[in-house]
C-alpha cells in the first residue's frame, strides 16, 4: 500500500501508527465530529488543501512509516 493524495482518510485511520503522524500535523479531522461521518469519502489531498497542511511532507512521512 502506498498513500497518495487520493487515499481515503478511512484507509489511513486503519493503521494506528499512521494516526500518530496525522495528529502530529494537526489534522483537524481526527477530532471533528462531522468528519467521523465522512471518513469514507475524504481524500487526504483534499483535507491538506483545505487546512493548509503540507501534503508532500505528510505523504513522505506516512509512506516512510509504512515501509518499515
């Protein structure tokens, strides 16, 4: 599995070690009550664009963690 900007948030949330990285980037969806209903549709690239999160750095870190 490789995470891209089109990866759905729900797929990332299945791996606890990746959730820690999302929290490090202050991803608001982790605590947003509305996101809990939308995680099956939210793409990580869209979330980063909306909230001004550095997508390239986030993807690099997530994929490095997956490679271990």
